[in-house]
C-alpha cells in the first residue's frame, strides 16, 4: 500500500495565510495508520498529525464516543456551568497522575501559557513580585504565543516578534549553568521537555532530571514538564515523567489528548493549585463536553497497561532497527528516541528525506535541519513499522 511516485499538485490555497510550507499532498481520508489523497493513493503515516493521532484513523471507539456526545445536543456549555464529561476527565487524570487539579484549554501553547501564569501566581505568594522569572532549556520548544515563544529556543522564530514577553529566558542543558541560573529570589519556574521533540528528539538523562527536581524543590522553584508531544503513551508510559521517576509540580498536555480534536490541559499539584483563585485564568472552549468525552476515551485506551507495554516493546525494536539502518546505509550520524518518538540525524538536509519519503508513500517530518523525526500512531504494528523502515532505508541507500 504505497503511493505512486507522481504526486498530485497541491490544492489551491490562496485564501489560506501562508504560515506553513505545505507538502504537495491533500489528505482526503484515513484508515488505520494510512492516509489517502483524493485519488486514493495511500501513505503510511509516521507523523500522526505531529504526534496527535495516537489511535490512528477511523477508530471505531472514537467514532462511537463522538456519536454519543452529539446525541446530547450540547457541544458547548462554557465554563460558567458544570458538565459531566469535563468532571470525569479531570478526575481520571488526577487518579492517574501526581496532580490534584486540572485546567483544560485548547492547545499545547495555551497549556504552557497557563502553566506560566499558574507558576507566577503561586510564586507571588512565596516570594513577592520579584519572584517571577520563567526559565527554559537550550533546545526547547514550548509554543509560538508570546510567553511560550520566549521560552522556545528558535532564534528564527523569535526574531520577527521582538520584544517578546519579559522575564522568560533560556538556560543551557547543564547542571552547573542551572545551579547559577536558578536564583530562588527571582525564579518562579523551570519548564522542561523530558524528551525534546522539535529540538531534535533529545531524550534527557534521568540523572539530569533528578538533579533539576532536587534543585527546584530545595529553592522553591516550580518544575513544569511539557509533555505536549512526549506524553500520553508516546514514550511507552502514560506520562513521560513516570519513565524517569521524577514528578513535576505542573504538567502540560495536548496533541493526542482528544484524539485529533483540539484540547490541552495543565495538571497541578496541590501546592500550586492552592494559590489559584477564581478569575486568575479562563477559557471559553476548554474542556467542552464533546472534546472531554473523546479525551476520556483516549485516556482510558492509552493508559491500559498492555497497550503501554506494547509501545515500549515495539519502540525498543524500532530503535534497534533504526540503528541497523544507520549502520547499513552510512548516511545516519545518530539515532535518538524512545517508544514511538525517534529522530535520526542524516548527512543530507532532512527536508530532502521527507520529500523523497512522500514520493514513496511514507510520511515523516523534520526536527531541525538535519534530523528526520518519526512519530507513528501508537497502534502501528511491528509489520507496519517494518514497512516504513524499508522505505526509509531505500531512500537513505
């Protein structure tokens, strides 16, 4: 099930603001781990809508939940009122995590912006107005809104929009540098991706994260884990922090949470949550009944122990196979990743590999100029993984 080499011309897009360089592919439908163009050509999807479609396409369970939610006639209620789906989802997240409270929003960038506000609100009660700085690590990506952009280590993304939000800075991924930067008098929070996605799929070291946890705890600094891309099963654990045995004070989620519908969340421990007051933050659409119903279904599926064990087992196999491809082709400098989240540093521009893979019927994406990123749906079988690896090796050879 592969596409022909000749791709259809991109659809007419003059009405769309050109903030994306879209590939010459129009996705018309999906089934399993494949998407199809309007002519019926199939593409094996190792992008998953950028780590969103964890359960693939055309999932019967998601379809049934959506049908049930539609039958209520209430797609939106606003957060002026209670809804059972939001309450059930928040309870399920608390029961499965370190958190005591949950805030729902619409995206990963919104979740990170909310986490920054919650951390600053808490820090105000701990050290006054001077304790407000937010620090992020070198190689980070936390979004493209103003505070989240200021915490994103991409000079080309940041330059056209200066001045960015104040009081947000980037620190080297180094314990010594952080020991200097984490001033308990001025720093409110440190935000970290346990696996840096856009930054090249860099799996942070367990000892490093444990050291950060000890430093932040001893200095009264909130530790935020951004698991927008690496959370909810992608590492083979429900939450990436579980792999490290290091619990943060706040955790941000989004991408796969509602099965392709827009949803984000901030999880807060009791210490941080106790500082938040009515009116400190808000959202019109966050946690609406439709998206919350779907998210609860997704959460129940990806938190299943057997499901997660399968992701770990196949993910380990995938890493072994990628290293073998690197050896055989001689055109891969490094392989990094965990679970169903991998990056390979190639000797040519990564965009060339992405384009060649598209022509061969495989969707992959980049994570930097020379890093090809693989984010298959979590339901991808070993046979389907092998098919994608075969295409990738042919291209690299």
